[in-house]
């Protein structure tokens, strides 16, 4: 069975987290959506290296955090879309470093 590439897990998690947070006003609930995507991607990165998984998780969370001050400059949706693209790119780097293209069986 093909493995879903990590960017396809992370991007909806970041966007979904933003939508949940904005819709409910609950940042903790938004964090749950983000953690769901990270939870799906972390095991594949962690098989390569726990340090890689930790670095990619921290990078993703850092990008989400960066969207807050960025939104004051460019607006909320442009900030979220920018940081989502960066988080997806980071996830792609993670897949590459973990030796998983997303097309091979797991």
C-alpha cells in the first residue's frame, strides 16, 4: 500500500488547525488538529532518526507560531498559507531525509 507523503498530511493539519482555531476561538483545539498531522508524519521520520523527527516537529510548530506575527503584517490567510507552504516543504525535506518518497510501499 502506498504511503501518503508527509506534506499531504502536514498541510491539511496546519490549515485545519487554523480553521478550527478561528472557527471556535479555541487555540488548544487548533493545536489538536496540528498534532494529528504531526502524529501521522512523526513515526516515519522517527524511524530514520528521533533527532530528525524532533527537529521537523519543532520546525513545523515554529512555523505555525511564526504565522501569528506575520498575520499582523500581511493578514491572517496570507500568513497561514505562507507558513503552510513552508511547513509542507519542510515535511517534504523530512521525507527525503528519512528515505521515503511517499510512492513506495511501507
